[in-house]
C-alpha cells in the first residue's frame, strides 16, 4: 500500500527579534527609533523605564523655562507611536524583574538608563544640611516623583545667599531658575508648589564659582546670554577676570568672553537680586554646625598644564544654600558591570564587555556608555552606533532569535507589577494639560507618583469598559 505523505502546510512565521531598551530618555528613544526604523531585521522593542513617564532628562533635566528645548518631547513621542515599539513604564529592572529574568524574555538588551548620580566635592562640611547636589534641585523644580521636596523647600524658605559650585550649563540653570521672578516662570510646566516656593524664596545673592578661568567654563553661549535677560536679577562679573585673553581661543570661548565683558560695568541694583560669576575660586570647606552658613573659598591660579592650583589666599562667602554642579556619574544596575572610575559600562562599539569579553546580546548607549557629555542630540548618533553594532551581530549570526517566550508585560502583571503602557501615558499627558489649563498654562507637571498612576488608571478603566462592552 503506498504511503501518503501529508501536504506540507505553511511554515510557522518566525517571531521578530525582541529587544529590551532600559531607559526611556533620549538615548533609549533614539535607540528604539533606530531599531524600528530599519527593515533588514524584524524587531519588537520594549522601551522600559522605572518612571510612569517617558523622556528622561528632557522631562526631568532640561530646565522648565527652556520651553523650546523641552518641546523636543513632541518629536521623541513619534517613536512611542511606532508599531514596533512598546512603552513599558513604571517597571524597575533589578526590583520588579531581575536582569537575568529580563534576558530570558528578550533576545537582546540595550542599556540606556543614563547617569543620574552626582560627583562630590570631597571637602569638609559637604554633608551639612543646606549642601546638596544640583540633581536634587533640578529634580525638585522639574517635578520628578523621587525629588526631595521637603528638603529643598525647607532650605529655600531661608536662603538669601546661594553658592553654586561649577561652571557648566546645569550650574547656570540652577542659578537662573533661583533668580527668576514669578512672571518669568508662570508659562512653564513647573508643578504649582514649585512656583509658589520660588516666588516666596528670599534669594538675594547667587554666586557661581569656577575654579579656573572664564575661558575654561563649559557653558554654551546661548545659555550664558540668557542671564542678561533676567527681569529681577543683575549679572555681575569682575572686569579683571574677563579681560582680553592673550591666548588664541575658539569661537565659542570668544563669544562667551565677549558676552561676559558686556556685563563688566554692571553694579548691584536696589530691589534686584545679584547673580555673580566668579572665576579662579574653589571651595575648600563648608562652614556651619547644624546647617551651612558659609563657604571658605580659596583663590586659584591656572598652571602651565591648565590645572587650578591654590594660592593660599582664602575668604568666606556667606551661604544658606550650597549647590554642587561638578558632574554626573552612572550607578550600577544589579547584574551589570560598571567601571567605578568613569561611572560607565565597559563596552566596545556599544557591545557590553564582561571581564574584557563581549557579552552576547548586551549593548549600551547614552551617558551610561560614554559619560555625561554632549547635548541631547549627541545621543542620536551614539544610539545609532550601538544599534549598528547590534544589527551587525545579527548579520554575523552572533545574535539570533531564540525560542518562544512569555510576554514581558503579562509576566509582570502576574506578579502584581502594573506596567504603564502608551495609552496610560497618554492619559497622564492629558491630565497634565488639563491641570495646566485650570491656571491658563499649557501644562502643569504631575510630580506625585500616586497622582501619575491614578491618571494612568483612567485609561485602564476606559479600556476595560470598552472590552466588556465588546464582549457583551
């Protein structure tokens, strides 16, 4: 009897490459965009963030009075809408799910969680109340759910004299925000309690300290020029410190020096706060017992190697608040290697290295890859470089699609972790716009995690009702 061979059915469709991107800030979103925007490799991207909201430093790093820069989130949002990308917020890797567990759900992981830690001054008195990193102030005025609201507001309630250590853009952001008048901040998306505290704060003097000269400051000219337009503050500089530089400088430095020389004849004005840029000065000790009362500052000189060296000449500046803005550094994610010196993940062209050897399926992009350098747009090229490495590994067979795995969001839900998906984030977004409209503002940031999740549940309830209606 002849053997009848069944007709072959269609081959099962192979699932796409599953990639988890940890961190939904600019680096993570640009990585997701690069993955979703190519057609060589079918992909499905889970964009994971521990906050219920996306955008990272665009939402909680860029100063709220930089309205045009913060509008970048409208551009970044296009990636969240892509059919190959799923936003998975309110999930903390290492807490809600271990890194090993996550890697069993996906074929590759791209770490883009940034560098949220701060660098220390390493001086006596640094831990006194009233001394804090710029990250603490920035997260407060941007409405980050983890901000130390009580700590910042208690200090600002009595802060007449503020010293900001550092001469980068973040230092200028802090100095500028603390000296703006209420009318200048009203159109921002700051939480209402932040506006109220800043309006009542008794700040009269802000001094920005740089240990080297104005030519070595790292702020951008655009950021610097904004100081000259403050309605309630006068910018002060020492004419001797911003005189003609005898050495050749690049154009950006020349523009900065020209801008500061335009303020050289400024003097304090009655009724206005003063914002003083002071160079060749470094803090050597913070004074006080129960709280900061002053900063002992040493005059410096720049040696032949460009290093700031102390001259032994010291003075004391009164200070109710000292903000250090001397750099960010990355923190380790449980299960991920980190170079403690640089605060970055060891890598080769974006491929994570473990004990000097490439770790299959692990990649890194953004600040946790290269350190806290560049502007927001720098992350786009950086993320594309990493994704290029990932796609090269697929082409070479070093990265392949594994077998079927459970859905990440379903697994989290089964253990009681409620991920915030795109529709829930859109509900949060709508709630912030509606709250802003009550005060004639485009948006007011929701700062409390419970409020954020309550807004997200509005969308979940609506979706559940629609499902029930469809079934019925």
